C-alpha cells in the first residue's frame, strides 16, 4: 500500500523491494536465512538420525525391538504434530508484527529445546518421565519449526529482485543440506563410539553443541531489516486475522501447498530417517555406512540447491517440482531398494547419496519460492503458507511411523513403496493444476 492506503501495484511493489533492500541487506537476508535453516535442520534431523542409534535403549528400554522402534519414530512424528500449531501462531504474528521478530523467536526456541534434550535424564534415572519430557521437547521443537521453515524463505523471496526469487530461496535451502551434513557427521561420530561411551554421554554432545550455533544465528539475524514488501502491504493496517483472509481469498493456494508438502516431507523422511531403521533392522546394514550416504548426498546438495533454484527462474517452478516427484517414484522401487539389498557397501552409500544430491534437490530448492509466490498478498502470506505447509508436513512427517507399521503388518516392502507412490501422485496432480509463478511480480 502507499502512504495514503492505496494498494501497491505489482511494478510498484518490486520497486519497494529494490529501494528497501540494497545488495548488502540482501546478502544479510540470504546468510541469516541459510544459517537459521542450517540450525533448524541440524536440530530437527539430529533427533531422527541419533534416535535409532541410542534412544531405543535409553528412553524405551522396556519394549521389544519393534515396539521400541515404533515408539521412537512416534516421538519423532510427534514433533510434526506441533508444526501446524506453530504455523498458525507464528504465521499470525508474522503477518501482524513482521517477519523479523518471529524469526528470532523460532530460532531461540528451536535451539533451547535441542540443548535441553542433551541434558535430559534417561529412563534409568527418572523412569517414565524421561520419554514424556522427550515428547514435550520434541513437540516444542516442532512448534518452532512450524514458523522457521516459512519465515526464512518468505524473507528471501520477498527481498529478491524480480526474476531471481528462485535462486534466492534456493540459497536459503543450502542450510537444509548443511544442517543435514552436520547432523549426519554428529550421528556418525556417535554411532562410531564404543557402546558404553555412546550411551553414557556421547549422544549428548551434538545436542548441547546447538547452543553455540544459536548464538551465531541470533547475531546474524540482529543485522537484518524487516521485509519491505511486508511493510508496504501492512502500512495502512494489518489484517486482524490473516489466516481467515488467506483461507477465504486464496483457498487454492492453501490446498496446493498442503498437497505438495505431503510428498516433500515424505521424501525427506524416506531417504533420511526411515531408511536408517529399515536398513538396520530388516537388512542388517551398518548405521555408519548409511550415514555416509546421507553425508555425501547432502554435501552435493549444498552446491545443487542454489543451482536448481536459479534454474527454476528460467524453466519454471512446476517443471522442477514435477520432475523431482516423477524421478523419485521411479527411483525408489527400481533403483533404491534393489541397491540396498545388494549388501555392497559402495552401492548402499550410492543409493542413499543420490536422493539428497539430485532427486530431492529440485523439489526442495524450488518449493520455497513457489509456495510464497502462490499467495498474492504479503499481508496474509505467512499465515496461509505457514498453516497449509505445516498441515502437509504432519501427513508427511508420519511416513517413518506408517511405513514401519505397514512393513510389520505385511512383511513386504512393496506396501511401503506403494504408499510412497500414492503420496507422490497426489502431490504431482497438485503441481500440474497450479499456476506457474516464476514470471509473476511479487506483492
């Protein structure tokens, strides 16, 4: 809006961004977003990677191995239950008071919970209170993640020059790969320790190290400014209930984001979390070998994310998203699981490394800009995107738990594969039905 309360046209909105964000501020936005996303994914995935290694013994020792695995993965999925609530709360305030303060709160909350997990007494010390406290901290982590995953890409997308939004949002997603690398390195070090040291104190170190990363992130975020697009959209008066406006005026965008996020999250869970449980229990693969694949793939992903994001500025968001979903559906039954069953370490590492390197990357690097662009109004963008994305994340976040249960009930991995194909097909349909956004002016 203008100073008189008149709506800002698309071209004027672009000039507002350019006049509000110079190159120095844009670099700060990108770096702060990437660092925050690094911390966010390090914190959140660290649990998923370490849990199968130690948490079954430390927090669920009374159950048999299968029940214990379901309990551990259920606690992991519990964090995803909090994400819609986090998207609702932080999305509301992100549209009411601004993106920057919300990004501070989510970062500190995420890091605090991870540090507290590192200090948590085990079942042997406090009994059933241990898994209960663990579940509470995981829920709070998910709450913060519900705001963080949306805020970082919105800031980058709203601050990018016209025609370069995909590259900017893709650069922020470098943090997801970096966080996964750090989490895989930490989990690999823990897995390689003598069992006594690993269970006694070794597993705590990566969680406690999060406190240092949070301090770095807070320092960087102190130097960024509020999004000019948001300030222009709310200069007259922010909406009292931005989510209601988004659901009423942009329902198609909300549904598209919800359906696309289901496959996005399921793909991540399949290739990063579920495979550690399945590979260890069903195939007898060493966890350290599988973590090497996660590590190598995400190292490649660090460089691939901004490249694929920038490519989406030229070929379109829908092409990148759709191709990633199709390749994933073909890869899982015909390449991924057959390579795992060879029991050849080099082939296993290759099978696990390929998805985060070149299959997931076109999807993850593009979805940030695509989702933000689907919402035409900055005054309701955070709320609409936050809730719809996190609801989709709940469905996808339960993939490891559902897959483990399907395998236990049927004894066949093909039921798991079929479930993944159905999810991908639904999201692919949503992508095809959505409008292309890469050439639109963001307001």
